[in-house]
């Protein structure tokens, strides 16, 4: 995983077991949009419970509430050899633009 914190927040840090909500946009390297979640319907997960790409979960652990970041996720931490069989081909690097809204 490669990541860059684009903007720093001042809230709580993410830990295993934290419940987090965040917005994101996922893109292929050529800029093709794949998936997204916005402020009106953010993505919500519990850290360490799965349900999201391993690279996203790993990247969130470097963040705190209010941060925005860019993750560049290699295939083995994203959708692997087969992709998601919808919008993401196999063996594809994915770019995630993430803003961490809340940490509980």
C-alpha cells in the first residue's frame, strides 16, 4: 500500500475495532471511476471485521478523524487476480480518495 495524507484532521485516531465512517471515490489508474460513497451515504465499517478491501482497511489505520488521503492499492490488497467481476478488472491497481468523517 502507498498512501498520502492530503489534509490533516484533529479528531480521534483509528484503531482495530473502531467503527469508522468515510467518503471515498475509487478509480482505475487511467482515471476511470469505479465506486464511491458521499457524505449523505458514507461507507461505515468496523476495523478488523473485513467487508472492505484489505488495502483500504490498512490505509485507514494511518488516519484520524477529519483526514483526507489518497491510497494506491496493489491488486493483492484490492481485488486480486479476478477483479470484482463488475467494474474492476483482475490484477488492477486501485486509487482511493478517502475522507475520514467519524471514528467511534
